[in-house]
């Protein structure tokens, strides 16, 4: 029986310890688990449900009371930055951000004009600080740069130049690039500007698109953050409940593979979600895994899944039914 490979951990409030890992060469130390806050923005169009203010704030407070010491958000999560505003309310209620919590946010295009140039990067960052009620964040990402061309991204006066300037001025400690398509992220890492890379839905039980990206980043001392290990819910709720993978309809063979994995997990007495989470946590090239949560109960459940003993014999069974590479998101 085994859980994911660990490092140093701390036990808070009697809960299981979580390993802490260096985040690449940044000098930051983060817990292997990171809470993602896009569900707290109450984006019903994406997730199919609303999250009231009170529940969102209580969820962030539950994170502060848990062993998880890494929190991820974005300027663009929700109308008028609702996720950041709710995190800010929780920070105020706590009397300030707990000193050992690493808070990361992301820069996003102007919601009205779609502009994503250098001026927008600076404005996005300023908005985030105001909403969160903090003076600085240790990690700031360029978010979903696939929304513009790479030429626009690296142009004079563009977003990469502005991100680098924020770091050089001391406004942020480290900068990262966060997005989906692997080839786009590779282009941005090849600029040498970024300290951390985050990709979502592309290193899961069902999709290994990001593995080469993550391994290459790790070899260069770049921090690696893997988001959405449940593939947008299919690997948490099961393919018969959540038919979409990565927020879109996919080839039926993806759902078939998920059903086979679910059956294997049942034979071993393991929740599919626990296996999906620990698949990411046990990867030697992943520093932290981001899981979105929408309630205090989900915080505790995620910690429980991360620390559950999983029979070693389950992993080869899951590996035997991975969908072919042509079905991965890439």
C-alpha cells in the first residue's frame, strides 16, 4: 500500500501531513496540494452551479485551517474578479494572509476590450492586489496566452515584457505562464522569461499531453504546477455523471477509458477521484497539483484523497487502459 511520494510535511489541527516541495528554482516552498479557486467565482456557465459569497469565503477560511499552504486564483475568475474579492474577504476576516500561505494570481485580458498588452498586464495586476487586499504576491502568471498570438505576446510593449518588468522592479518575486496547449507553453518557456509553468487537464489518468513539457521544465529548474487532475470533473464524478473532459465533449473512447478506470478502482476499494489526484501527486516532475474546490467539505475531502493508501497493484491496471495519444488534448 502506498500514497504519493512525499517530502517534508506539517500536521495542522490533527489532519494528515502534506509534503512540501521546492517550486523549481524559485526558492518558494509549496505544499504538494494547491487549492484552485475558479469554482469559488460562481461561474455557473462553466461548472453548472452557483457558489454564494458566504460559502466561498468559508471555503477559503477552511483552506487556511487545513494543511494546504498554496492558493491559486486569477484576475479573470468570475464577473468583476469575484474569486479574488472573496479571497480578499477571507484574508480580511483572518486579519491578514497567513504567513506560510503562498498566494498566486494571474493576469488576464481586459474583460470588455479583450486587450492583453503590457498596459493591461499592469492594470490586471493592480486590480488583483486591490481585490485581494495584499501589497504583493510571490507568484504572478501570464494566464492563457493562447488567447493572443505568440508574436503579440513577445512584442515590444507586450505582456511578456510587462511581466518581466514587474519582476525586475520587485513588484512580484516570480513570474509564470499558465495555460492549456502544450506547444504554446513551450514557446513561452523557450523565451527564458518564466520561473514556473502551469498546465491544466493535460497530465491526468486520461491524458499525458503535458508530460514532456513538465519533464523538460523540471530539468531546467522551472517550477511545475499541474492543474485539473480530474479533467474538469470526469475523474471525480465519473464519466456517466460528467460526460465532458476538459470542459468539452470528447471522443467516446475517453469516457470508456474512464469507466474502465472507475471499475478498476472499485475492485481495489479506492475512489476514482483519489487515484486521479494521487496520479499527479506521485509524478516526480510535478511540484504541486491544483484542485478546484467549492465548499469547506471539499477541502477536507481533497486532503483525505491525497493521503489515502492506494494499493500498488491498481496503478498498472489504470495504465493499461489509458486512451491513445491521438485523443489527448495536446
